[in-house]
C-alpha cells in the first residue's frame, strides 16, 4: 500500500472532523465524560486495531485519548490509516 501525499491526506481528512495531520501521520484527541469511558473506548480501539492488524499510538490522559495513525512500512499515511480512523470514530460514539 502506497503512502499518500500531504494533499491527498488533507483531502481525505475533510471527511473526518477533528482529525489533523500530514503525509507522515494523522491524529485526533477524543474527550470522554470520565476515565472509565475513555478506557472503554481504548478497549474498543484495541479490538478494532487487532482485527485490522494495524496498531495506533495511544496516549491516555484521564478522560482524553490521543490517537496517532501511520503506516510505518509505507513511510506515511495510507488508506489503512483512514479506514481505521473511520472505525475509531464509530467506536468513540458508543
């Protein structure tokens, strides 16, 4: 899978509110009402990542969870990152 250009990434991110990034990585910080809710999201994210065999960087700060996605083998952002970002959006909703 080929890495996307910065312009391609920006175009793709237009359909993913709150996500930002460049050709190297995309990222978003999700905010939840409590620490347990944040951890529940992380657990759902872990299951999705395992199914996709694509693992994000995750930083947990009380009720905030920062996710960074990059396809290291390709040297930047690929469609694989965008697919997982879309699934994480659904997981964050409940």
